């Protein structure tokens, strides 16, 4: 069953499709992330053709980001990754933002946390967010949850979301669908 969306009030949010997660040479490479690349690229093409907004996020960490933290330290959990200015922090080839598209540089799992994303969405009268990218149970889930709490309609695309383990993806999608969003297939999205 297709989901019809108004391109004027819809944005595609491509979460963290970066070399560090999607390329086999990346320090946090996950084959599930690489698998999500083509569906994400196809969705971006569809959105551009329809005139919908497109937003890309990049997870970027200054090397010293967690040095003085009391508890929260991503490097302890994941090791150093997507360091500022590195090849890993760049978007993968094939996802090339246009000049009129927003690229959000974020330093946490949530693309709304201390970024310009919410203000940009408000200024473009966006209500619905189609969310794709990686990792399903980390940055995709936290960004989608944050969107729902801000009264955006988060729509996660199950066939355009990367993951480390299939169980992680299933958990994230079930949780989002149950609590704050919707889950669809990419081919069910229709801009009208």
C-alpha cells in the first residue's frame, strides 16, 4: 500500500552514510550499511525529482571530544571513528549533496542535538521526515525518536536502513513503529 506525501512539506533525512560505516575500509564498517546505500540513493533521486527537501547528516568527532566527559564516551564503546577531517567522516561516493541541501554535522547519535536541523526544517515548513541511513538502532533510531518528540512525522524505511546485526535493525524498526513513528518500504513512498 503506497504512502502519499506532499513534497513541499516532506524532507528525506539521510543519516550518516559515511565511509567509516559504509565502506569496507571504515573502522565501523557494517555490510548492512553498505547494502542500504543504493536504496538511499534511489530515494534521494526520487525526492529531488519530486521537489522534496533532502538533508544529509554526518557523524563527526573532534579527537578530544570525550576527554573531559564523566560518563558518555563513544570512543570507549566504539573506538575512535569518523574523526573530524578524516576520510571516514565524509559521505560515501554517490551521495553528493547539492548546494541547496542541508548537511548537518552532528557529534551525538541525535541529529537534532545542538544542530541547526530543527530550525532549518521549520524555515522550510517541513512536517514529514522520511528517514533512511545508518545505523538502525543508533543514529537512525535516536534521530527518529527526537523527530517524533518534536512533532515531526518520522517514517523509517526498512529497506533503506543499515545495521550491524539484523536483530538490531528489527528492534529499531519495531520500537519506532510501536512508539513514535511509522515503518514503510521505500517503494511504497509516493510524492504527490
